[in-house]
C-alpha cells in the first residue's frame, strides 16, 4: 500500500473515533506543526466533511493534502469552542486560519494596579492586574478624556512607589504638581488613600461610560456644600459638573431608551473581513473600534462575524448582555441576546456601525493605492474578470462607437484602455467605406472586421475584451465580423445599452445589470463615453470639412483636386477667403484663383444688397 493510502487510512481511523460533541479540532502537518484550528457543534460531522467531498476552494484542497494528524478538545458549549478556537489561533497563528490583525499600535487608558493608582495612556497592555480601557482608534479622543479627568480630579503623575511604609519613612517630597493644585500630595501623606480611591472609582465610571453615577455624586456633594453655606466649594464642584456635562454633550447620543449594549457590523472584500464595534452606555456611544481579518479558506461571513465578536469583546472587556448584529453569527453566546433590528434607534446604530466598517475598508484601500498603485489596478482588473465572466484579466480593452447624421459623413471610433486607463496614442478613427445610408449594424461589422484584420496582418496583440456601444443588434454585427476572421470565442466581447446600462453577452438574450457603484460598470461607462466623445469630435470635424468642400465644389471650373490642394494649404474656408489672389494663384494658378476670388466677391455683394 502506498504512503498516500496509508495516510488516508490513518486519518479515517482518527475521524471515526471523534465524538459527536462541541469542540475544537487541530490539524498538524508532517513536521508536527499546527496548520489549522477549527470549532464545531459536532466534531465528527465537521471533521469528516473535509475528507468526504471535493473542495472547489484550492486552498482548502491543499490544506487537506497536508494534514498528517488530527487532535481535538471537547468542550461544554459552542461558545466555549469559539473562545478556545480564538485563543489557539492567536497563540499558534496557523497558516490556513483567519489572520487577526494585531492592533498593538492602538492607545489604551490604564489605571495602574498600585497604591494611589496613576491614570495614563499606553500602547502596551501588561497583564499585571491593572485596568485597561480601549483600544481607542483616535489619540485625540484619549487626550480629550485624560484632560477631562485631569480637570475633575487631582491624580498623581509621579512614578513613586507609594506603599504606606515608604510614605511613613518620608522618602518622598511633594513636587510642582502639588503646588499647582494638580495633586494633593499623597507622597507625604497629605491625602488619605480612601479619598483617593473614591476619585479612582469615579474615573472608572467615566471610562466605562457610566456618567450618570458620576454626575449624581457631584450633584449631591454640591448640594451638601451649598446647604452648609460653603459656596466656594460648591462653585468648585459646579465647575467640575459643567466640565462633565460638556464632555457628555460631545458623545454621540442615541436615546435614553437604550442603556447598555454592543453593536457589531460586518463588511468584506476578496481577501479580508471587517468587523466594527460600537459600545453604547446610558444612551451614548462611548467607543468605536474596527478589526480586519485576513481570509485563508472559504470562511463564511457568519463565521467571521462570530470570531470578530469574541476578539473585540475580549480586548475591550465587554460584558454587555445584548448585542445588535446585521445577521446572526454561526455560534451562540450563552446568556447573550442577539438582535437584528429592522427599525428604530437600534437600526440606526447598526447602520452607523456598518458605515464605520465600510469607511475603514475604503480607507485601507486608499492607503494601499498610495503605497502601491499597481495593487489597485490588479484588484480592479480581477473584479472585472469576475463580474464579466471573462477567461482572462482584461488588461487591454477596446471600445467602438458609430457616428452619423441621417447616413451623412458616417464615421466610427475605437478607444483603447490599458490597465483601466486610456491609452490615447492607440485611439483610432474610421471612415465608413462600404455602407450606404444610415445602417449602424453594417457599419459596426465593417469597422470590427477592418480593425482586427489589420491587427492580425501586423501581428499585433489582440485585446482581452471588446466593448460595443449598443445592444444586441450591434453586438451581433460585431460577432459576425469576428466570425469571418476566425476570432469568435478567442476574444471576449460585450455590448452596453445606454438606456438602462444593460450588459449583453453573446448568445444570451437576457442582459445583466451591474451595481451602479461597481468599479466594473464605471470603467465600462468611461470607455463608452470616451468612444462617443472621440467619435463625435471626428464626425464634427469631417462634417465641417464636408461643408467647406461643398461650397468650393460649387464654383464653376474648380474640381476636387483643386479643392484638396486649397484645403491642404489653408485648412479652412475663412483662411482661403482672407488670402490675396497672389497667394491663391501660387497654389492653383492664376486662372483658377481669379474664378475663386470672383465667386467670393459676387457672393459677398449679394449678401450686402440683401
């Protein structure tokens, strides 16, 4: 038996003995390294699915081929499985798992685990019993909150170890902060630890968003001072109360009916999933955060949302019992109540969160485009390939349009885009030669045939996509030309109808409609508009030249060759009229020049007499 067959038999034996319970499974490669971690409601059913069906996703198929060993951990609930999966992914970073973006660069507010705790911002979370609030996406927000705390409370900023024995020994002296009134001197025993900790408790409430408890406390203290006629102290508390109310007014107010909940939304692109989080306390949004997750296999949006919820709630230490989501994640969360709102304040909150996730995704794309513009081009080209069902990425696209007025001066234009941008040096004009009268279909067939006959003869590169400005009729005419050249099926071709922006495909009578914000549709529209502009300009110039020729042709004794010679030299009718007889005679001879001058003078006198 071959090594491959032995491996398959060994893995089947491992799968057969798996329990039908919730748990986490781990796949190992030949080197004994974890390459994938997954969760399951039913371990046996989930793991066996990897080995009992064909995988369309190439990465999944590669993963299965590399599995050499399977281990599992049984847990009580789906939520436990999700938490364990999340922790194992972060610990081992398996190659085929969703990659959670590390956000160590985000700032936090720390209440240090020490006597007379300090309150400060940090980008480093140390698991030493200290409390961390965040992460905050804006350094400005962190500074604002710390400024509010500093105005409200006299908190020390020094790094002294204020253990009671150090204070009793007199190891420290008050600093400038004490003399400025920003600290009450706990280092010299000038402030009781209990009084200091009361301030810390109020600061915790502010950072948690529980502003009502803090304002209620300040209100009661203010009233007490006022009742004792200590108006200066009451005024001092009143100023702190006003500072807190001003800070509260800057928070996004949702509504008093919404007290404490988390809001999560989801967005995605080809490679990443994005989960945004809003924390709502006492009717105000006090925190917003977005994470991105790199897709590795064919993870569903429900799976990515569940992973994002666990990751963010662990980071921000959230214990809200209600979570608003756009759709239900693939795992339950014990006592937590999930809500998918259809209207009202919760729906508005969800829409705000979705907007934040979308902006995060777009901002990331912009940053990538600035760092590496080719990435954006590659992404758009790949999107066009998928949207238009193409076999190849459409790096080279050509678009055609006809122009005529009641069959007069029929012309056509061909514009060329490379990597989604105009290649104006490759633009071409066509005079229609074989079609009589206004026949757009025949004209389209002629120019497509001439264009690609020439590219074949000159052995030049053919486009990956042809766009025809028109519906089924024009598309059919273009296909006839490609058929004659033996190119049908070798070049992708589509038609776009102006009225509803319908995209037609060969052999399919039903068009598709792309999203109006689609990058693919925008490029096709730009191609169509550019071909129309280029064709109209050429048509207008030809029409003007035709009018000039018709007037010169009406002069007795002046033939077509004479007209061509005059236009080649003087370019326009006005230029010919402004020249002296000697100038004109130098081009076509004295006799013909006199006929032309006489004709112009005669027409001029007729106009004057009228």
